[in-house]
């Protein structure tokens, strides 16, 4: 997977991509991340990349010429990559969208700044607008880090062989069950005995119920689209009636 990030602040990425799994993925050649400084494509004397908004109002807008020049140079090298604009007004990022994006050859991600980018960039080049949540960041760089991180987890070989992005929260439509590791007791809190039993069927059943329970309390709307067995539907009814908490 090839990621091309268009930014006015390339230095913001040096930390996030130089540690842990993304660093390893880059070193193994599974993921390629290229940073492109939009200012390098501002050809006027002062290399200006922003200007006042037409119609007035607060803040500045990212100019169309440097950004399109930058995009065109990247797109020429990566004709099959999808162009993504990070914006609070975009499609909300979800695990299913992340999985869709992981199937692409490459992603060209535009990191906005100030009040955003001149809308003609969107009209001319953008394939998909993405929001990472209903809040406003100072710039698209943290959103780009989130995208690179989440999408990379679906690239074969990026996670360890025993791990699977499908087993995580949302992988099967539900939140993940609680996880524990040693010691078996900490400050009076013990690990649920079933996890120490070695009975894999019982462990699987317990985990599924815990997933249902967590999802029911934290994100009940996710259950609406989940295929449930009769036994599971009964379990949800029990939760709804105030039971099943210790199950
Ligand atoms: N004026 C814009 C608005 O109200 O929609 C907000 C601009 S924001 C201060 C600057 C840049 O940060 C945006 O152009 C976008 O690239 C990025 N950004 C801010 N919030 C975001 C979010 N929730 N998801 C993705 N990108 C975001």
C-alpha cells in the first residue's frame, strides 16, 4: 500500500511513523509512506499557500494553485491511487470504510489547514472526503495518521501472524470482549475463571456474550445489524430487563 500525504507540516509525521508497527511495516516494504510539502509547489516569491476567503469571514483558505500542482505531480506518479480529502464534513471513518480503503493500490491524502482548502480542489480531484469524527482539528495531519494506521492494519503481514484485524472491535460488527493477562489476581480483582479453564468452547461462548454485553451497553445501535442466534436474542432481552450482568 502506498500512502502519499500532502501537507504543509511534514515534520508532524516524524514521530507517529517512526515507532512500532508502522515503522516495521515500512521497513518490511509492506507500506510506503511519502510526504509531500505543499509549500514546495508554491512558486510565487514568498511561497504563499493561503489567502483570504472570498466573501469575507474569519481565517484563511488554502490556495488552489500550490495544492493542485502538488496533487498533479503525485498523481502522475500514482495514477491508480485514490485522492482523499480530510475534512470534518466527510464520510465518517469506520472499520468497514478502512477495510474498503485497504483494498486500494494507494491513497493520496490531503491534509487541510486553516479554514480548509479552496473547494475547487475537491471538485477537480477528490475521490472521497473523510472525517475522523464530529469534532474539528487544527489540521488534517492527525486525521492522516489515523487513516494510515487503521488502513495499514488490514495490509497482510502488518499485524503479527497470530493477530487479525477481523478479531478486533467492529471486525465482526461488535465491540471486543474484555482481555486479561497475568497475574490472575490484582488488588482483589480476579480473571474470570472460564478463561483459566482451558475449555475453548466455553471461552468462545463467554467471549461472544461479553462482546454482546459490552456492545449492548456502549453501542447498542451496532446490535441492530448483527445476525444473532435465538439464544443470543434471549441474552439481549435478559440484559434489557436488567439481568445477565455477571454472565
Ligand atoms: N472550517 C472547517 C470546517 O468548519 O469544516 C474546519 C477546518 S479545520 C480547522 C482545518 C483542517 O483540519 C481541515 O481542512 C481538515 O483537513 C482537518 N480536519 C479538521 N477536523 C477534521 C476531522 N474531524 N476529520 C478530518 N479532518 C479534519
